């Protein structure tokens, strides 16, 4: 016979865990849709056209290709590069590995995704769940952080 308290605990645990799975949003098929040009324009204070999409290279063999979304405005450009990894743990491992290359002299950025840092060239690297993304080019560090927060809020 199963103890009612133990059964209640198991049922509660299953409900909590399944609720977490339901709340974790899957990234959209079109990763550029995470950063609409209207949001870029509003945040950066000038009109940006729809992004030009291209394939972002694999960071290492046997990893996923990503998506580059390049926004242009009169000689000013913003790159949003995003990757979707098979799992959050694989994403965390890749993020740490890449940070060993790009993270020298970086500054931690809190409140954006699961982990984030601004590299010494003011590129913003973010990981949330199984998605890793990078913002580089136009915009101040604060503006890039604002854009990253908007992206993270959709994941």
C-alpha cells in the first residue's frame, strides 16, 4: 500500500515538473523573429530595415549551425547571431567553451538569460536554456542589454 502523503508528494512533483516544461518556450523556427526591426529601431533610435538572414557557422565540428540576422541603417549595422542547441546542458557546455575564447577581459551581465557577458569589444554573449545568442555592432552596451532582455523574455 502506498502512503497517501508519499503519493501526494509524487503527484505534486510531477505537476510541478510538467509545469516547468510547459512554461519553457521553444524558440521559433525563424530566430530573427525574436528581434523585430521595430524593436531594434526603437531601442537604437534610428530606423532599421528587416534583417538579412544567413547561416551562422558552426562554432565547433558536430555542433549546430546558427542564424545570422543583420540589421542595417545608413551605415550602422547590428548583428544578432543565434544558435539552438539540443539541450540546455549542451548549450551551457558550449557557452563555457566559447567563453574561454571570447571572454578574456569580459564583464558579467546579470539579469539577462541564464548567463551573459559583455566581451572587451562590447559584443554581448547570452545563453538562455538551449539558445545561445550574440549581439554585436551598433548600440551602446546598455542598448544591447535592453535588446537581449527582450529576446530572453521570449525564450
